[in-house]
C-alpha cells in the first residue's frame, strides 16, 4: 500500500464543518467490526513500517514508529477496544490522527486491519450510541451511522484514549526520542 495523504485543515474543510455539512467518514475494519472516524480527524494513512516495541507499556500500545524524524506511538485499535491483538497482514495499515488535550497535540497511529473507503453519511442516518448491544465501550462510540441496512460504529477518537493514557503515551514518546528507559509505575532513581 502506498502512503495516502488526506486533506486536513484546509479552508474548504473548515467551511464545511462550520456549515454543518461535514458528513464524511473514513471506514475501516478492526477484527469483524466495521468502524469509522470523521475524515477531519484523519491526518494520513500509511503502510506498516518498523514498529519498535516499548517495554512496560500496555498491550494495546503496539510500539512507536519513526515518521519523518518524529516518534509516533502506535495503538493497536483491536486490543484497545478489548479484542485480541491484531495480526498484521498485507491489508493492515496505520491511520494517523491527532488528539488535542488542553494545549497539547499528540500524533497517534491507530493500527487497523483494513481501510475501506470514505463514506458520506447524511445527518439523518446518524443515531445516538446504544446503551448496550456493542462489545465496544459505549464511551468510545460517538454515534452509529446507517448505510443501507448496515450500521457503522462512529468512534470518538478523543475518548478512545483517556487523558491519563495520553500522558502515558507522551512519556513513551519522550522516552523513545531520548532513549531513556521508562518504567511508568516507578520513578527512575539514580
């Protein structure tokens, strides 16, 4: 798979969001689940490169990659959603997103099994997240999008990782960038 850049943050994108007409979603597979995130949340899609495992991190943090000289943590979305760790195949790829908390922006790669397509989902086909019936935590779900007779789970990427988990990712990124050993549960004592 070749690197695919997706427009993010152009004047036209901003105008569409302000007019409330932004209904485009990037759809992808994670296990058997068909999921999507708003196209405005996607920076780019890249093929799997060397992922360096970082010791003593949760199973859903697959490791870090070098992206144009920057250390970017990669989250195994399947493991994060409570399923098994993803097997990497020729269709697997990393969806790069940015999460904003307070005044800080964190680039994160989400490992998915397969990227499908960009869909336009009309507002009238978007329904509130269910209170039950999904094996994904309800707070991870922004809404449900109906396409024909099927539903697609629209993820709320800012909730897929909590603030404390973002702090952990930030420590992982800093540690990897400076090659300092990191033990998240203990302080480093000289």
